[in-house]
C-alpha cells in the first residue's frame, strides 16, 4: 500500500499537522506534497486533488480521503496492529470523544488564537469565550489522563490519535503564552519533546526563513 499526504504550510496548518502525526503514529512510509496556503493559485491546486479544496488530503489505494478525522479512522482501521487508539475499550471511547470535541468545537480558541509555530506573544486581551475554551481543554486533558490510567506522559499513556489531535492546541497554548495548571504544562512539554512533532516544527520554522 502507498500513501500520499497533501498538506498546507507546516507553519500555519494545524489540520495538516494532525494528518501527518497520524501517519507517523501508524509508522508507514508516505509521500508528502505541500501546497502553499493564502496564494492566488492555492484553491486551484487543491481542487486538482479533491473537490473539498481543503487540507489535509490522503491519497490511498481506496481513493482520496479528506478531513483529518476521516484520515485518522482510516489509518486505525488499516493498521490495527499499531493501536492508534487506546487498546482499552473505555479509554478508546474517551479518546474518540475527545477528538470529536476537538474536531467540532473550540471555535473561539481557533478564531482568536490562529495556529502559528513561530509566534511567541500573549494576547493583549483574553476574550472570555477563549478562556472558556482553554478551561475546557485543560479539564478534558485531565479527563483523558484519568481514563488512560495515568500510565505515561501522553493523554492515554502512550502516543495515540488523541495526541495528534491536541498537539496543535498545545502549540497554541505555548505560543500565546497561556498560563495553565502544572498537569497541562507538563503535557504541552510532552508534545514539544515528541520527535514526530519536533520534525514538523523544525520544517515549519524553516518555511518562515525560506
């Protein structure tokens, strides 16, 4: 089998990061094509791959898969031996729930704190609805740690798709200098020490210099 991942700028595309981390967790080789975002030809280039006109996209032997959550579920089904979701059924249910909440929610956080790996500055004024999102995320991370039995530094002990989905949130909280409780700060540091994320971050920061 072969995989081809189409992504946006690593510096700015949080959803692309999720797709790439899912592939890294699966441990499978893949080809990568980067389409620069916010360019005059961006939409035309993306439409050449998919009618969604969005990233990430994963080209597989079963066709083009759009959306990071669909990509994650496809890889989990294709590579069950890797356990991209937690093995325990209760933990797995909580992991899926957490990812679904991230996938469909926290719009204030996304709106007011755009993903940018190069940022290092707090918001001048923290909107109330953003703080509500942050508080919920911090609580959700704690719920995940408890559901995972607190057996390791990742949300469910070992790296899983849940971490792929929350890595961009960890980036936002660090790059916007948000003060969080100790357990959340430790998790953010875990993400920053994750080799798969470090490789993406280094490539993203290199984009800024190019």
